[in-house]
C-alpha cells in the first residue's frame, strides 16, 4: 500500500530532522522487531483491517482517533479526509502527512466541532475500551443522509456485541459484518472484525 511507504518515509524524515542518531534509530527499530514474533498475527490483522476499511470508504470521510495518521493517509487515496485526534503530541508529525485531501484537527470527537455532512465516519481500533453508544450517536449527527459508520477492531471486552446492542438503540442497522481473522491482542485471543452500520430508514 502506497500509504505505508509514505508514512514510513515521513516518520524517518521527522526522526532525522529531530536530530535522531544512528544508535537511537537502531534501538527504536530493534525494540519493535524484537516484539514482532509475538505480535506478528496481530500486526498482520491490523494492516488487513486497515485495507478492508479503505476499500469500503469513499467521499467525505471522518477518521476518529487518528493516532499517528496512517489510516487517515490511506483513506485520503479514496476521498477527502478529516482526521480527529485528541492527543496533541501527535500533531508535529501529523502535519507532515497532510495533503490536499487530508487535514488533521486536534479535538475531542464527542465534544468539539469536527465538521458535518460526512459520507463515512470511521472508528478503527479505538472503541474496545470505551462505551460505543455515545460515539455512534455523535457519528449519526455528523453523517449525511445515507451515510455509513465503519468500525474495524478486535473483539475485546465484547465490543462486537456491545456495538450491535448500541446500534439497535440508535436505530442503526448492520449493513455488513466480516470476521477478518484471529490473533492475540491486549493479552487475549480474539477476532478482528469489520462492522458497517447505516441508519435504518423508516
């Protein structure tokens, strides 16, 4: 995926410009590689989940909880993207990823103005430790009529079941549900899944 290559080179550029040494580079890379064998399946599924989200998203897209920005960057190949991230530490790097189709804002999704009239709202790997209903309700406020919510995550803490229960309360229907594989994440074996929700038309 082109986005992964761009993401890597922007990160390397940021590291070099911040004065990172060869020794520090080797330590950073080495510590990640040392953990890779234990997390190989999870890493693979996270990349697969990202790919499946990107395939299903188009138009005006809101990426909630962008983190380091890789998914938002990939989504910008499919539409115009606003990435919302609450942690300000990411922003010196996120600014490097911005392009004519991608902009990041430092905001709280549940409380702040993040824009409106989106075709798609994406939640990737952020809801498993949270109560999903407030996020789904907020997403509904920001979607165009007929817009969709895409959730890609691991089924930690019964997330898939909780999402479906919350969807019912919010008058959302399940348009698509896919199990992408199984791996250990957060210390437990669980399914990676994709859930696409759309407002139930009355």
